[in-house]
């Protein structure tokens, strides 16, 4: 049996690294998944511009198609791919131009763009500009921006159904990946929110699963009725706090709870769980002001879309939970967050299908 064809995915700038990884993950779910070689990522060797190195890579991997992700056109890679008879695609393209000063040469960018078998543009305006420049409409597609966040993993459906049955119609909120320093704040918030919603259930996933017994003791000391998952306690009508101290994926509880607090976001340096994973699972998110790097950028994006509730201090958490318990308020935030997290998923699937179709057609023609 012959090896699957190989696709070379190259992030033309560091900003495209996440898009490349999501595209690679999408290709892995294809009915006949190609092999994938990734470059342009942190920790992945840059192919460089040396012809002998590029040829050795193409031969060693058996590459048939090069897919450039982004808008910087690495001319040497493009020309070498054409010289070796590889297919060429440009995806997630916004105002594409060659690296360096080549853009100033009349017609040079258009000539490079005509090397591609397909160009998947980031927007209709980009597609129109490329078509005008190259005078070739058939190869330029208005695919849209590709996803920068991976699809969420599935969960144990039987466990989810069992929890839904146990919870019934009760309102639920989830403290996701909660560090010990924030236990008191979350328990106080539950006590406060219970005054307005007396059937409210809090699910707490402690960051350190071994700390479940200590969390249970602290909740009981706060006069809250507690059940503990690691002890196989049942959720009853009187349970006010459910300690989720097993190795279940957090997605199980994010799917169950319409409101979630991102643990660590009220404490400097504590770190937060992956923001977009929580957003993608339909939970309205509450978070504090403490986040770093990509997490901060994602939280800023949620805020800019009105897709999350920022609180300035622990004292605001209970009020925020009570506010989002209003069905139309929480549902609106959750829908906005889901929209942000799922942006580009359809475009990524379109590109992955185009890659697989190109490999199938060209393979059959050989």
C-alpha cells in the first residue's frame, strides 16, 4: 500500500502559526487524511532559501502540494515548488506581497500570484483585488478568514446525560480550573447568589484534583451543602456545591453549566484555563482582570464583542453570576462567545476539502 500524499503547510508569518495548526488538525479528520509537514511554527525548522535544502525536504517527505498560509509570499519557496512540479495554494490571504522590496517592481506581485493553482482570500475585497491584478478569476476563491482556534474535543455523552438528569432544571454555574487562593471568593459568590436563586448549584473543578477533600471541608465550613465527585456522591436537590475533583475533561462541565468563571483570572500570575475552549462550549464567561499573553488577547476579544463579563474584584463575582442567571442575558453572552470561538471553522473546512480534492484529482491523473 502506497504512503498517503504529503502536504507542506507553511506559516508565512508567526501570526499564522495557530491557523496552520488548526488546518493540520482539520486535515487529520479527513476520510483519507494526507500526511502533513509543518514549517513556520515555533520550534519547527524554517525551510530557508537554499535550493538543495528545499529539494532534499521535498524528496524526503514526498511532498506533492505546498500550502502557504498568510500574505507574505516567499518567492524562493514558490519558484522551487513550481520547478519541482508541486501544486501551490495560498490561503488566508490578505493583500499578499513578496517578502522584501520586490513589490515595487511593476507586475512582479501579479506574476508571483499567477504561480498558484488556488488562492483562498480572506475577504471578498481581497479576492476582487487579486482577480484584478492577476486577470484570473477561476483560481481565486472568497473563502474567508481561517480559524485560529482548534475545535473542542468531545466528551463522554453518557456522563453528560447522567449529570443533566441529576441537575434537572436547576440553574448551574461552573468554577473552571480554580486555584486554591480563589476558593473563598467563589464560595462567597455562591452564598450570595443563592439569596436570589435558592436552587443554584455551583460545580467547582479545583486546579489540583488532590485538593478535593480540602475544598469540600472549606465549603462545609461556609455552611454549604456539598457533594464530591471522587467519592461518587450523588447530586441531590439540596446539593449547593459539587466538587468535580476527578480527571474528567472540563468540557463535560462547560457543556452542562450555562455560566462559567475562569479560574485564576482574579489573581495576578495564577494563569487561566484556555479561554476559547470555554467560549466554544456555549457557556457565558465571567473573568477577572488578570491574564497574560494569548489569554489576555482572547479575553480582550470577548470583551470587544460583548461576549464576556469582566469583573474587577472578587466581591463582584456573586453579582455577576446572579446577573447572568437571567436567561436572555446569559444566552446572549454565550452565543457571542461561541461565535468568536468558532469564527473561521467553515472556511478551514473548505480549505481542507480543497486540499484533499486537489490531491485526489492530481493523484488520479498520474
